[in-house]
C-alpha cells in the first residue's frame, strides 16, 4: 500500500510551484489545509527550510520561506494524526544540539508525529552568512546526521564525538515522544543517494522523473545490501502535479488530470517500482479548490493505490 502526503502551500512560495492565490494567503489557510489533510487520509504534511534567500535567487525562489519548526508546531496543535515532515531541513546550518532541541520539542508536543527530513542545501550565500563551509556541506551533513541520531535518541545526556561536533554530559529534556525519530534523507545526487542508503530511515528524491526513479531505487537498495543493512527503508517520490477530474482551465501540459481511476492507474506505477510513499501536489486557483482536490483524491483516488 502506497501512502500519500503533501507539501504545505503558502509556507514556501517559489515561482516554480506556488499558485497565485498563495501570495495573499496566511495562517488561516495553512490551518484549513492541515485539517483537510487529516480528514482526507494524508499521511504527512511537509514544510521547507531556508533561513535567508540572496537577491540573485529571489526571482525564482522568492523570499517566503516559513520556519519549519514553527510552522509544524503551529499545525500540530490543530491536528491529531497527520505526521509532520521537514522537507527538507538544512541541518548543516545549525549545531546539532540546536536542531535536536527544536525537533525533539516538536515531537514531544505533537505526540510523536515528527518525520525529520534532512538535506545538504544549495544556497551558498546562506551558508556563508551563517559561518558554515558551503564547499564541505556534504561532509558536514554526514556528521550532523550521526550527531542527531544521538541527540534525538532516548538518552537525557546524549554523547557524540566527531570531527566537527562533540558533546557529552549536556542534558536535553524533553526527549522526543518517539523512541526513534524517522530520519529521511533528501536529494538525488550520487552522494545524497549513498547518504540515504547508509544513514537514512527513508529517502526523499528531489524531482527524479519516472524513467530514472526505478534505477535510483535499485542503486539505493543495492548500496544498503552491500553495507549489510537489513532494516527496510521508506522510499519516497514526488509525483507530477495533479488535478482530479476535468479541470476546465489551463493546468499545464505536465499535470496529470482526468478521472480518479485513470490517475490511480498512473500513480500505481510508483508502487510497482518500489515506492512506499508519494508526495502529491494539486493545481488550484484558491484554497477552496485545493481542499476540494484533496478531498477528491482521498475519497476517489487513494483507495485504488
């Protein structure tokens, strides 16, 4: 069974995917979407992470990037079941103990609903402004993941001794509600796939087209097998943009639209190639249309996945 989640609207507004109505939207819209996700069977809601966007990238990226911990904590109080994913937290920008404090508190407050998605990041000026070595961000992330495993574990006084970070005899309460916070690694570069295979509980590919995804999954599972890791890994995919039904407006040639059974048949291909969870995105002209699309997907498409 393939489960489905979604990236929240409003909280990140890159021109690559944000809808025009999101510009004037705010907290009330996020709450309505989160409650709809819970009502219509979505497994998770996701929020992105950027501290600051340089002027040279502000055109395509925009500068609207809500803080993921604040956003997901806000929505945790308005929901009970849906899980809360950082997709992805650029954890190398912060000391692991700072990250652990924030996300452990989120997991504690939400009753154990955190999915910690992490990635290396790509904005050089952001790293430079925060005093982090951009060129070594992959190595920094590798150690940060190890440090977070310790800092988000069950111990009140976690310990880690590495090249960049070392801590012991420093207590952090509250602990996460989950005994093991799922750590999903984002990215589709060879280094990211290797990192996901060797260090992750899940893999969040970034825009791999269908024709390449199956090969990436084989590589991921092969690396895990070579390393002798027997535990299963949650494999994700980001689907094409969707519209359930006949849109009646221009939704773009790359959008999958049509009858629910047609969409389900197309999306089942992800499960057949080894995907465990799909992240869906709907074309919409308003909050109401987005929620209608979510409801239609949950009722008419999801049961056939």
